[in-house]
């Protein structure tokens, strides 16, 4: 009887080399990730220590994600406790309610002023929108200091609030904005690889408003614009004759009411001529270069009007600067009524 045939020895199954290498690199990758996480945590801890150190007795509360800066990079953020301020919350809610009222017909509901989308296409659309907004508010599509595409897209609350308040004021939104709202802003700077510094300042978001943002009641000029454009031209001609009668004394002439009063220069000079006083040249900008300088001039003219007993104009200085013809005519007609018989 033949003995059983011996079985061939089993070749041990060894793990594939590539499997071993994959497992090895996975392990190395995990170690690397842990190391990077530890480094980030150390930087955050050192950054927080730099801010919370005894040299900073009023250390601000800064979210850890704000510590991730490049060398010498600065980032401005609103203090978290400022967002929790009741007046700031009230302002945000008032603005959200106003936005939703305006968008109700489109069935759009906004719940958070910081909602954005990350696609580059959205940034491009935002840039187009902000250029249009700047053109409406300031007469130029150039960037303004209080907001930008980057600040709005990165959900900077201060920039978003400045933008919404400016729009609400410009369009005379039928809302009451909380007055004198301010927030604490922290500017964090990375001075060295593991060293952060900061400075804090107060940013005013709203101020005191006399018009409460409400639209003016309809008057004769509304009727002229809506129903009697021919009579409107007669009124404009009469006002041009009136202002030139006095501006001609200093060799000035108005040809177009629609645009020549928007920088405030003629208004200031006209008030001085009507009342017989000289307005020092250092009190206003004779050749204003930007929106703020024009607003300053018109505001000064309004102050002079009130100083001599005229009622406060219903228009805002910004309305005149923004070439709002109806507002300009109201102001000039108010002067015409008081001074039409002065030689």
C-alpha cells in the first residue's frame, strides 16, 4: 500500500509590497497631520497668550480661526461681544425686516445678513453689484473705504452694516434705525511666526438722524414732476433768474440747476450774498474733490440757512450731492420765497 503523497509545503502569503508601502505612508500621513494640528494649536495658544498677556488688560475675545495669518498680515474683526450688544442686534433685525419687506414680492426671505456663496462667479456678481451701489450712493463706481468685495464676501459684519445702513438712508427706507450704534473692532497683526499683536478701536455704524429715514410728504414739486412737466420748466427758469441775479455780483452764473448746485459751492456763496456776509474760504471746499467734501459744503449751507431763521430743509445734504433735482428745487424755492424781493 502506497504511502500518502506528501503535500507540497504552502508558500506563506506575504503582504504585497505596495500594500505595505501604502500602510506605511498612511501612518506617516497621520503623524504629519497630527504634527500640523499640534503646530496650529501651539500657534493659537501663543497668539492667545500674546493677546491675553498682562500687557493687554482689556484683551478682546478673538475666535481661534482669526489667528491663521501670514507674517505681517492684518485682519480686522468685530469683537464677538459687540455682536451680542442689544443695540447692534436691534439694528441687524431692523435691516433684515426692511430687506424682507422689499423682497416680499419676489418671495425671498433673508434670515442672516452674512449669508454668502463661495463660488468665484458669486464674487464677480458681487463686484458688479457693489460698483452699481457705489455709483448710486456716491456718483462713482470706484471702491469706497467702508466696504469692498472682499470684506462683504468674507462676511465682515461691520462692512455689511455700513452698506445696508447707507442703502436704507439713501432710499429713505420707512424704518427707524437705532441711533448711535457702535461696535468694537479688533485689528490683529502677525508680527512674527509665533507672535500676534492687536489694537482696538470703536467704529460708529449709525449716528443721530433727524429725518428718521422716512420719506417726505408729497408737495407741489411732486405734482409738478408727475403731472405738469411744462410748468416745471417755468419754475426752473424763474429760479435760475433768481440765483443768477445774486451770483452775478461775484461773476458767477448758473446754466443748469440739475447739476451746478450738487457740490454745495454755489449754495454757500448764495447764502453769503443773500444775507450780506462773507463765508471764510477755510470753512468750505471751493473745489471739492470727493463726495464727503461736497456733503460738507451742502451741510454748511443748510446750517447758514437755519442760522438766519429759515426752516431746516426737508432734503438731506446727500440728496443734493446725488443730483436729486426735486430736493435741489425745494431748497432753492425756499430761498426764493424769502429773498425774492431783495435787490
